[in-house]
DNA sequence: AAATACCATGCAACCGTTTGCATTAACAGT
DNA sequence: ACTGTTAATGCAAACGGTTGCATGGTATTT
């Protein structure tokens, strides 16, 4: 019922293989023949069947982006969606589809299925999925990790922002502004990226600069900050592990009537769309999530094209100065 | 190289069609035969080739979720990602993949390609893509619009929250609290959902209740609110078209030392993760985006299974009372 | 002019499933 | 014991492309 390559071939008076070659541009074809084929295609409104194409070529024409979200909010996290947008753009420019897969619940079987059933030609994985068992199972299959895996191996391809540099950048900025004692607020110390941010933070703030972990909610950061700010030697400035922690901190400052940035300085990681609209607007260690997505997709396609080579890409972070910090005279 | 259904068949001592039937469970098979096939599959670590399956069955095993985003932020909008999460869950439970496609740039050709090249078995579309030309082109192909299309036709399948009811709910709540004069802030009056929200708002607040449109940024809402609040007969309470507008409004109130909720009441549409952490936390007309996603996916699969029938689903919104409104004595 | 090279196209096998129809065997009904 | 059903499985033709090899023809070389 649908028009096939054979219908086009018949109409153009050529063989279907010729039509195929015209479509794929993989051989020398006379201009006249080309023209005949093109007009036949146009006249019949022909669209190649991607399914048949995939079977014959052995390529699915899709890449998979795996997410590891328990709940909708982790999924909707800006980091993920901005990267996804960029990934989709790169894929689109190559004629590839992007399949998203939430693989949290099943121990990697979701990912394995994608690979083994040939539903994708490559994968972009979150660091949490990078486990020896899975890696062994997918073998040479092209994949790129979006984020630095906790267990580093030389043969793993990944793209990440430089969290250590970011932590250092934030602390140094606060120091340059003239804030005295610094503290790090928020985050789970078991997560690799938090550890790296803290490491950078301490590089500038001193090896014994205090670090206060939270459960990741603004509520918890608020509680921790309130307690802290009331204490004897309260820190003058904070590097927050994320925007939510900064929100909690800001609230605590407001309630204790500690003006930001005059009395307390705040720098936070991640650039939520709303970070500009807090009171005061947050100074931010910006992570170029779009670039992260773009680079990971490009790297993945490089691996798909040519299975050799493995790279790690690290992107620097940048400071966006807003109103939650100020240079003191 | 990869193990095929024939390898399994040979090992189990049966015909490949039998293996196929075992896999798909579409015929009566002796328990012994079944067992033989299963163990052969296990021993060979067989995974059916989804590509071949698709070709033979004519089903791609994927649905497409189309986005209409110019830039990364529209893409990362919570509405979209929470729905996407839910859609993915439903699809996963049916063994389907979810393909995301950003179709803004090309006048529907992206969507057409997905359909014509048989890359998806169904589509979830944003209202903006619903144009006669596209609809004609994809014909009977199963799709569901996530959001009420501006041009309503009886044969279009859609799922949306009840914006009119939400607008009314918000206004009525403010009235119940005892706020005097109401105004609507933010949004583009050309967008259908804004119009519907306003219509509901006016149903409760009165046909001539003022409406102030903005370009959608918090900045613009801030400017509009500042000017408005300084004027003679400033409104006592606002229904904001979105969280960003509410942010701008809150800032204006803060600067003018108008306490919220004592002097000014604020209700906003959409429940951003950060709306809980503003100062004061926002009273919200909550839109169950996850449910929206789930319903649209379920409806889509119903259409894929059985091409007849077309439905419209409208979900009620709910009010989440927080601290930006209060009942006055 | 004959030999050589190469270009454009056709032929047919193959990619790994699904599925309608044919076949066989077993079993029930008379 | 013989035929009519039915249940389980096999056979082979699709599904709609891609691609290695063969072929015929034209252009280039000697």
C-alpha cells in the first residue's frame, strides 16, 4: 500500500538498486538518471521506510540518552533538559533520532536491551550507570558518559565540567571580594561531583574550611544555615552546592536580618532560570549544560563513525557575578 | 555474527517460526517446546533484533514526543519535562521507546518525516504544531495533542488541564480571602491557554477586571507590577500567569514595602520546584503535568491499538495554599 | 583499431523477523 | 475402524531496503 523503492524504480525506468544509490549518494549516477529518479520520487511522494533501511544497513539511526531518575523532578532537572536539547540538535543535524530511556529501576537491563536489540547505535549515559557488569555486557558498543564516572578508567569516554576548578573559582571569588571565613553548604559527599567541588573549594579556602552536607532540599539547607549563622564563629560567605541550597541559605539570612551581600556572601553552582530572580540575584558558577550536551553528542558520533579512540573532555566553568556577592573596599 | 532466531531454532530443534511464536506468545505451544526454546535462548544469550521485528511487523515500537522549542529554556520547561517523564513510564510499560523531536524550525516537515518514514507508531504533539496542512498530511495517523489546540475541531484528540477552571479557582480564592480588587498579570494574550485562564479569572473577578500582559519574563512582570502598585487604585491581589511573573511581582512588592500576603495577595499558575522557596512561598494553581503526560500517553496507545474513537480529556487544576495569600478576618 | 580502464547500472542475495497456509499427528464421535 | 476436528509445528513468502558482483558500454590509451 505504501509506495516502495520498487514503485519508484519502475516509474523511473531503472532498477531499485539505482534508486537506493541515488538516495544514499554513494555511487556515481548520471545526472539524467538522477533527475528521473528524483521526479519519480516526487510524483509518487515517496518516503523511504526507515525500518527496512535499518534492517538492511544494520544501523538503527537512533542514539539513546539514558536518565537515572527515580522521580519526575530529577528528570526535569535543568541540567538534564538543557543537555538533552543540545544533544537533540546535534543528532538532528546527522539525521539521527534521540531515544530517551529512564533506566533507574532495572539494574542496567534497560540499557542492555537497547544495545542488544539494536535499538540504538550509541548511548549517552549518566555516571551512575557506569558499572563493570554493564560495561562488560555492552563491550565495544559506542557510548559516552555525561559526567565524570566515580570509578575512573582510562578507556571510558566522558564529558564533564570541571567541578574542582569551579569550586576553586567560587572560593577564590569570595576571598577576592574580601569575605573572611568561608564554608561549603549542601550536597551529598558521596557523590563524585560534590567531592570534586569541595576539593576545589578547599584548595582556595584552606584544607580545613568547613563543609556542611545536606539532603539536597532547600529546607535542609535552610535549617543548617539558620543554626550555623546564629553560632559564634559563623562563616561570612558560602559556596552552595546548588541553587536550592542557596535558596535555603538566602531565606535564613533574611530571617536573621543578615544582609546579602553586605554581611554574607553567596555563590552557588548551577544556573537555574530562576537564579536571576532571587533576592538578591545569585552569583553563580555557571555550568554550560548545553555545551556539555553538544560535546557529548559530537563525541558519541565520532565513536559511532569510527570505533577507535576514546576521549575525556573537561569543560571549564565560569563565574557569573550578580548581587549576592560584592567587592568590599 | 549476532545470534539470530534461526540459531535458537536450530539449537532447540524446532523451526524459527516456532521460536517467533514462543517469543510473541501468539499461538498455542506445547510446554515442552516452550521450555526447549527458552533454554536455547538462554544458552545462546539471544536478543531479538528489534529492527527486523519492526520491518516484519510494520510497527516501529516507538512513539514520538514533539517539542516546539526555539531555545533550550523552553525545552527545559518543567511542564514539558515532567510530562515527558510520565510519558516515558507509560511507554516503557508497553515496551515502547520514546523519541523526542524538536520540530520548531521546520514547518512540520520534521513531524511528517517521523510519520512517513515510519519511525514512530504515534505522536504526542504540542498545540502549536496542529495546523491543517500537517493534519491533512498525516491523515489517520494516531496522535494526541498535549494541550488544547487553539483551533478546535471535533476530530482532534487532546489532553489538557482546565485552564478556565484554574483561572476561576484562583480568582475565587483571592475573593474568599477577602482581597478587594483583582488583576491578572503576565502571559501572552495570543496564546490559547492564557486566554482561557483570563476568561476563568474574569468569570469570578468580574468581566472588567484588569489584565496586564507581559513578554513572559520576570523582568517585565516586575516593571509592570511596580508601575501598577504605585498608581492610585492599585489592585489588592494578583493572579499570575506563571511562576516567573509571580517572581517579578514579589520583587516589586518587596521594593515598595508592600507586605505579601497582608497587603497584596498572590496566586500563580504552574508549580515550579522553586515556587515553594520564594519569600513568601507561593500559593499555586497546580497543574498536574505528570498526570497530563500519563493521560496523553495512555490515550495515544488506545488510538494505536484501535484506530477508532477520539477523545478529549480535561483535567481539573487544584489550589495549593501557601503563604502568598491569607484569609482575612 | 585493438586493448584497457572505468563508469553507470542491473541482478540477486541478504538483513532477521512475522505470518498465512499447509501438514502432521492425535483424539473424539459415530 | 473410519472420518472430522483440532492442536502443534513446519514451510516459505513477505517486509523494503542495501550492496557485492557482474555486465555492457563508452572513453582513454597505445
